[in-house]
C-alpha cells in the first residue's frame, strides 16, 4: 500500500505524538508500505516556523 502523509501525520509520526492513532502508526511502520511526503509539507513547515507557530527544537 502507498501512504501519502500530510504535514500533521508526518510530524506526529516523527515526534511519536500520542494524537496519532495506533492504526496509523502501525501502517507507517509497516515496511511493506511505501511512504510519501508531499514537497508542500516542507513549504508548510517553513511557513509555520517563520510565523513562530511551530517550534522544531532545531534550525529548519
């Protein structure tokens, strides 16, 4: 299966955020699934960081 992660799903997965369901986490962790992230997610993260609505804890 191919999974297209939106920005929130990607960040929640990366940070192991409890807001991500166990089913979604299992699907992302399944090595047989192909994971894709839109280039627009990088753009969205950059905008949120520049507006101080998102703190990555390190330079973007």
